[in-house]
C-alpha cells in the first residue's frame, strides 16, 4: 500500500486523480467540464483564471477548482494577457507568447512571481477556493528559477501541486526537487484524449503503485470553440469517449481508488 493511500485509509495499492483542464477558455469548454464533473467522469478541474470565460467558469462549476497558472497562450486566435505589467512575459502579439519555450526563455522570475500571485488572488476574488496549483503548458518545467517560484507560491498558499514532468533542457529531476521540499508528486502524470493510443482500461492497467493523475480536456460542440481552438473537435470527442467509458466505474473494476484533490490536501 502506498504511504499516501495508507494515510487516507484506503486498502488499494493504486489511486487515480482525473482532472479536467482549461476551464475558462470558452463557454463550450466550461459546459464540457461541467458535464464531466456532474457525471463524475472526472474528480476535479483546473481554471485558467486569465482566460476570457474564467468568471463564467466559476459561476458554472463552483468554487472548488485548481488554478492553472499561465505564462503562454498556444492558440493563435485566442490571446491571453498577463494580469500584471510584466514586459518579460509578453510575446510579439502583446499577450503571452504562443510558445511555452519562448515564454520560459524570456520570463523574469520576479515578474513571474508577481504574475502568478496576481493570478491566484484574482481566482480568489472570483470566489475560487483553490484545491491545487498547476501550470498551463507546464512552462515552469523549462527553467529551474520558474519552478522555484511555483514551489514557493504553493508553499505560501499551502496548496498541493500538479507537476509530473522533468526539465526538458537539463538532467535535473523536477519530481525529486519537489519531493525534497515536501510536495506531493504523482507517481505518474499523463494526458489522455480521444486520440490516445491506449484505451481507458489499458491506461488503468498500466498505472504504477501510488497515486497517478490523468488530465483530460473535455468540451461540448460550439461555434466559438471551433473558431478559435485548433483542437476543438478532439476535445468534443474526448468528452464523448469519457461518457462512454465511465472512468470512475472502470477504476473500481481495476481496483484503483478514485481520488480528488481534497483527498491529497487532507493526506
């Protein structure tokens, strides 16, 4: 039994968090996330607080959301801007850079700290009671100084983190750095969609001992999503597939504990 599952009083060797991402980008995504939450197809969701439909997302989804801290905006036709006046965080369009690598390369850590804090505080003003911190497009995995900022704020706000990737440009082990500072790090973090090469049952079979996280991006069909998101169709098919496979029931069949971020905080 993993230590965390044991502290939660669970007998299974494996647990899974299933998180819906990108709430706030547009109405169709907000409704897709709402459907996934209400049908217990996911166990939590994260909010892009700087996205245009963030306020509507909180109204639709409720207060218990993770915060997806952003420094990049990968959709060419949907610009997202910093909350603070931070010149090092701007791309050529006047908002966040399209590329996460570009964002990390030019970001000043002091400006990132101020911007991330402002995004957290804005979420709280909107009524969010944060359940975890994540970063959009995992920008902080591209520079150690940015990762330190991320961990500093998680510790200040006493929030668990979603982080399952190592630094792309060095041999540093981000998971080990986070664990050394006392943070929860999932045994495995992976994205799953309608285009994934493995089925949901295969994914569950392959989960290691401990607590893993699966990130999904559901959406309902919508003209505004189709107009500005290059992956809108995949998001719609992902929700349809989640409704078909019923992830929570599948986890029970595979003896995998279904967890949410409140479980992680309590442990």
